[in-house]
C-alpha cells in the first residue's frame, strides 16, 4: 500500500506493507534516531512527533500516519552545528548511551512550543513516556530547563559542579550542626568536595562534554541496528515453553518450506560444543554447561531453534511452524528446594564436567575462613543471626541485545554487536562456529546500555551460525519479552549472617552463608557469589571471618552479570544486619559502623581469599590495605544534606496532619572494589597526526558510561592538548588493543592507566623531537602544554610543527605509543547512602522522598559523567529495592515480561536525588581515580530498608518493598 | 509486527459499520493496545480517525466527548472536569497518551483504569452505532458486558459535570498503575465511588460498604484479601477528602 506523509517538512510517498509500523517505515527510510525498545510503545525510544505531538511510533501503523506530519530528530540536522536543545543535552551530560535521546529532544521541542517556560512537573510529565535506565532523568530535566532558557534568549551559566568546602579533616568524624544549611543547587549539579592532595589540572577533573555527544544528540548512525547491510536477513529464536524438558524430535520441514526462509538451525544440524556464556577472562570458569542448541531445555525461554528469513515477520512465522516434541520433566525454581534429594537433576548429561554435586544441583561449593569463627562466636558477648532473601531482577537496557553477523570478502566472520566484552566474545565464539580467533572480528559500536546483561556471549553464536548457513548478513535483535526471560538477570540468593559482637560494640566474628541461584547455567554463577562474599565480608574489621556458599542450579531464567555483581545482594543483607545489631545494642547506627569499618591502613584480611582471583588455601604473607578512604567526609556531607537529625524527632516522624504516615531516614555504608586484581587488563595505543592531534585506540568498551570521554581526558592531560585533539575509537578486535571489557568498575582505573602509559610514551618522544627542533640537550626539561612543547627558556614549538617535522621532513617516523595495564591492587571506593521515606502504615505503601549519595571515587576524571553514573546507579538500585521483580508462575513462565507490570521508575515519580563527589587521591589510579560505576548500586536497598525501620520499627528481610509485603510485615509486627 | 492484514480508513460511520461487519475486522482507535498486541492472528483494521469523532461539546448539562478524543486532548482541555483531566494524565505516560482515545479506553475495559473509574462517577453514557443504528448505554453496563458487541462502534462518551471529586490510590510507586484506587464524587448530596483493581472491570460500589459483593482476583501486585483491604482504606480516604473539599 502507498502511504503519503510529510516527513521532516517534506511531502513523501512510501510503499509499505499493511502491517508495517511507523517505526519500521522510519528506520527503513534512514531515520535511525527512532529506536527500537519494544513493540508496545512503553519505552518511548521510538517516540516521534506526529502532528507536533510526542507519540510512540512502534504502536502506530504506517498506514495510520498517512496524511500526517511526522518529525524525527533528523529534522534538526539541517546545519553542521547543534540546535539549542541538542546543545543543552550535550552540555549537561543528559545522555549516557543516548539511545533514547531523540525522543527526549523531540519531546522538549513539543513541550517548549506549548510553553516556553515549563515547570518541573510538566518537564517530568513529558519525559514520563521515555524510559531511561542511565540518567535517572536528573540531567535530562536540567537539559530541558537549559534549553528553555537558551530558546528564551537568556544567558546561561556554564554547567559545572558546585565546589564545597570540606566539613572534616578527611579522616575524623565531626558533629553535624542541625542548623547548618545544606548547600543549595539543582539536583543535576554534582557537589564536589576537593582534596588539597589533588593538584589543579587542565583537562582531568573538568566537566568536559562527552566525546560522542555530537553523534548522539544528532541521532546519527551509532548503534548496531543503525548500519545498513545489503541483503540483510533477520533471525528469530524459537524458545522453550517448558521450564525443563527433553527435546525428543524437531521437524523443521514446514518452516523451511515457507517462502523467504533461508535457514533453520537446531540441535539436529549444529555441532555440540560445550561452553559457558559468561564474558570472562580465559579460562572461563567451569562448568561449561551450554551448547548452542541442546537436546534439553532448562528454563522457559531457553533456545530450541533459530530461523533466518527475509523479514522478522517471516522468521517469526517460521518459528511457529517448527514442530517440536518435548518430554516434559519436573522443574525446580527455589535455590533451597533445588538441593533436596527429590529435586530434578538439571544437568545429568555426562559431557558437563566440574559440577560439585550433580545429584543435588550444587554447581560450586565455596569456603573461605580467617581466624576461627565458631570459637569467636561462642565467646562473644552478643550473638546475632539473620537470614535475608533477595529476588530476581533484570538489567533492562533500553536497547535489547542485538548482533549482526556476516562473512566479509575474505570470508572472515564479522560480528557487529552490542557487547561489553568484544575480545572475550571473539575468543568464546571461535570454537562454537569452528573458526579460528584470527578469522573472527568483533565490532562494538555505541551500546544502548548493558549493565552486565551484555557481559555475555548471549546471541552472537546464533547470528554467526546463521550467517555461515546462509552466506548472508544476519541480524538478531531480541524482543523486550526475550530480554526479560531469555537474556540475563540478577542472581537470587538466600543469605545468612552470623555475627559476634563484644559489649563495647567491636565485631569479633562474622560469617556469611549464601545459597546462590544460578538458574539453569553456570554463566557468572561462581564469580557473582564469590563477589557476594568479598563485598559482604570486607567492609568491617573483624579477625574471624568466614564465607560459606553453595551455587545452585534451578529452572529460572538465567542469572548473570548485573552492575554491582553480587554486591547489592551482599550489602542489602550486611547493612540491614549491622543496623539491627546497632539497634539491639542501643548504639547509634552510624557510630556502631564507624567503630568497625575499615580505615586507611587497615588490612583487608579476607579479600584475597574471595573475589574472582581468590586464593583459597593458606594464609598470605601480605594482605592488601586500604590506601584512600573519604568515608568520614561522605558521611558528614550526607548527614547535612538529608538533615539526619530529623530521624530522632517524633514530630517529624509522625506528622500530625497525616496520621497514617510515618517518616524515616536510613543509612548504608558502601564499599566496593575497582577492577579485578591480577586479572583485568586494558590496552591502548596513541599516534600523532599531521595537525598535532592524536588517534587513541582502546579496547575498552564504552557502553554509555562516558568511558571514551574519560579515557580521552586522561590522554589529553598527559599530552598537553585540549580534549578535542584526541580522536578516540573503541572497540574493534581487528583494530584496537585488547581489553577485558566493560565490567567490574575497571575501565577508568585499568584502561585509564593503560592510556596514561601509552600517552607517557608519546609524550617522551614528543619532547625528544621538540628538543631537536629547539636545539636543547635535555628533553626532560620540556613541558607539553596548550598544544605546544615549551623549553625552560620560554621558547616553544607547536605539536603540529613536531608532527609535520617527524612525518614529512626530518628523520621521519610515526610518533606513537602503546600501553597496557593490569593491577595487583583493587582500591575501594567508599560511599554513604542516605534514603528518606514515607510509609503508609494502613496500606504498606512506601514512598521514597529522597536519595543522597556521597561517594569517594578518588579523583573524578569528569565530575559530570561521574555524577551521572551515581544518579543512574541509584535509580536501578531503587528499582531493585522498591518495585522491580521478575515473577514466575508455577510452571516457570514469567508473568510480567513488559514495562508496567515489571515496574521501573519513570521521570514523573523520581525522588529527589543529590550526588556528592568526595575527592581523595588514590595513588595507584590514573590521576588519583578509583571506580564509581557500581558502588551506587549497593546502598539504596539497605538504606531504604533501614529508613522503613526508622519510620515504623518494622524489619523486613526480603525484597522488594512492595505495598503488600510491607503491609504484611507491619501487621505481623 | 502488528496484527494488521488489512487496513481501512472509512470516512462515514455507515461505511465503518459495514466494514466492522466483516469477519475478523476490528475498530482501530489510537492503536496503543491493538498495535501492541502480539497475538499472531491477523485482523482487519478499521481506522476511525477520519470519522470526525474528536469533538468535545457541551449539551444538556453534560459534556459529550467524541470517541476519538485522545487522553492528551482530555488532559489539556479546560472544559473537562479536573478529575478526568487528572485521570487522563495518570492513565498513560506522555508518549502513549497522545494516541490512546477515550473510546478505546472504554472498549478495552481495563480493570485497573483510573480513567474508567473517573468516567463512572461522572455518570458516563456510551454512544454506540451498530448495524441496527445508534444507541446509548451507561458505561457501567458497557463494562459489565465487556465492551460493545462485535460489529458495533463506540462513537461518543458523555458525562455529567459539577460536584466535587477525590481520588485515592495505592501503587508500588507514585506513577504506577494503582493496585487499587477509589474515585469518589459528590454532587447534590449524592456520593458515588468507583474502584479499580477489585473486579474484572472498574466498578461502582456503595460508599458505605465498598467491598460488598466484591471478589477480586489476586496477582503478584496484590492478593485478593489485600485488595479488599485496600478498597476499604482508599474509599474511606476518598470520602474524607470529599468532606474536606466541601
């Protein structure tokens, strides 16, 4: 059928299928700023203006748009420069991945057309239909306010942090004066507390605009789905309707006979090669319990077969034509029940090796101990034991998993894919498709969020198998439903803490027992649970500590990596437990923790025995110690910001005019890690160009975090150039150096140090060439600054002059440097998390009023992107604590695989948030940096739980704090 | 992919009614539900956008909304009672509210719809056209019948205005679709209450005994018992809020 509409101001006529949505039409016509998030409109990633109104194009038929005016972000790109709205989004750091920024900018245009000075409610209401897992909507709101001011012709201030005086000496606690007013600034402005140890720098520490801002705010092709391929086929996966079954037979004849179908793959025609899908360093932890297509299915949504066809619709139809005969087997979902004698055995096959106790579905048993826990518990003045249960949630990147695979002209396999781990994927993919690593190339373009879900070789093998089978490029993009139950999730766990405390409040023994539910496949099961142990037992000094863990198979959707990686579970339990102990001892909750938490110089006595590179046997000669710790400043700033003293004020806690409301404030002490010691490695290379600019190649994978920007800032600082002179590219396994990938809060610290080292090499050579040009004998006396090399006598040459000389004129050479970095250290970022709540004691409804996190992440290389990490992390952590949950029915089918039923926070309901960046100088990090990406995931759940305790006296041991759970707890109390 | 295997855009009601008489043909209003439906069974779409059903008119002490008036239109229209404008804002987020229509909302009969509850307390009447001509029925009846019969088309929703209203709700988060909500309206000394989340569709209940006869279906957001408890609490609060307002 023909569809006529005005697209971005131009009358156009298109040939469409009747079932085409407007999203399909627009993307086919190259409007790639309109992005796929789901087919039901609720993500807003595909929102466009229809007759000037913001509307989700994925629920509009192309035919419905006939006769209408349709506007996409591309309409603004008539000039090389940026529209003021685009400018405002770039300046304020309003996009991280930028996947949905097109919709946000269009919504802003429509809103400002109606009202040039909208209030915050109207801004948030406009954003209510555009889901964002990254910014927590904090900086988009600031961007829209700024855009409105710009369009009104007003002057705007530079967007920069609010620099505050420290409240402490950096080491010791202070009394916070209740009368001392909290600093006043918009929430999007990070509060920065500098350290006298940190020198002023030219690029590092400054709120530079993200290096990928232009392509994102213009909606230019940037993501996996945005690049056109001639002859592209579309893949769909047939998934198991059963939680546990044997595939007795597969008949693909009807599917193959369907016109437009090019290949059907399943266990009958793919090789049985065992692997583990978690994107981890070589060798991947055992057991290798997966194959591309098995004769068993172990969860609802498990792979059965895959089809490549001319269109996604044909591929879908073909999947429905595949006849599968199943022998349905009993299933088990709970990690405690899965260990029982009568539970079904989930991996009975002989070719999976490395399962600790196959008959009881116990994949791993982990034990570590320092001192003698039982003896110390027995002798302690007080003994406490509590058990907590944490549930299953999904990462919810708005861009679902997507891969495009093809054989290039040399018949090498190329996969453009939304991955956090391109190099691991290349290595893990090779045996599955029977190709050598050297014949595989993985390209990571921009990624629309990952949060760990893409630290996995999840679908690349399917796309590659189909590309080989068809000799055509094949794209596989998961649906939102598949993203929920057929990608990866957070591990549910049952966690028990036992703690012995002396009368004076000193911890003398603490042990942690975890039963971790890894679902049907090991994936990250071992490493996530051991990180749970690491994080659960590292925050506090105690001579006797032990970790006991069983990692258990079940038939739930597969858990894997999720930002925080075992720590959010651990810290919910630990910080709830510590709160309850303090209450029982009638001690101040922060004071009790302070008495025990680790300080600078304290030995981390169990850390090397836990974590991904754990040493299980014996004691070590040396244990890591805490090198930098700004927690006291974090606590002081946070207490002032939330008016912590109110928690003891009965009039505040029980407002007289709202008799069913109780208010409370809660706290959690957070300590995380920075990278995996002895394991994570990143590489970088830098070369000088004719004009004095530099190409920086890194294997590190920016998944929206701003990593590329931060890495380029580090290079610019070393080389004495502005950020704009660094052209960064990441990542492509054919082109860029190796990097383990974006996970474990490692990129700034590990890849950043690699960049620093590579830049040091280049700087040294630049100085030598400058010395030649300036006739100086001592190159080390030369300083690089402002694009020039300066001699001590004040003479200088430009880097461009050095470049032209070295590339074209004298003793020609390419000035370049490489660097790589691995660290034996794992410096801890620290944070104080505060949450304010209102609890409705008649209904159990919990309303989160505000969240304040004060973080010591060392030196924030870019305070805008760093604060964005904290804001987005807190949003996800709030969802974990408050409203998100994967719900399975008794057959193991997820009952809520869409946004709405699976509730994630929207812009119009966010609590007030504030971020404090407490600077410390971490000697082992690049320019003093530690990690910031994951620590904001750790404290919200316990701080919220403890705020509920403060408000109501009721202690809850499982998540999330949905109204009925809280109501039952209130009534049981 | 959408379910459409056929698309029509009739320009008259008669044409639309004839198309809807064809087997497998359904009305397409905003499309937020129909185009999001992943049922693979194809349907013929009868798009109502050209039928001029977007008027908002006052007549006989009532407001008549064309069935294709969007929730966004309702939210922005100052002639519309505040409770309905607020409900329109609450019902759907910004990117769907511009598409979803009042007629589609009635046809869907979502048990959690605060918009339907607001319409119920505003004595909504639903105008329908079918093969046997136009007719109208109270919204409560249409909901009880699970929408108009096949082949029939909702053309308008009319409602009373005046009085005071209040809504109270409990949800997981402030903008979540409420687990249970109560919308109350008092006009000329008469109070009506409509609840969501306690029956297969939003229902009018007696203000004095709001849970009488209710048999809610529990789910992970709230068990049946809990929903009954909430029904009492939110009804009581809505009635108190009316007291405070009057």
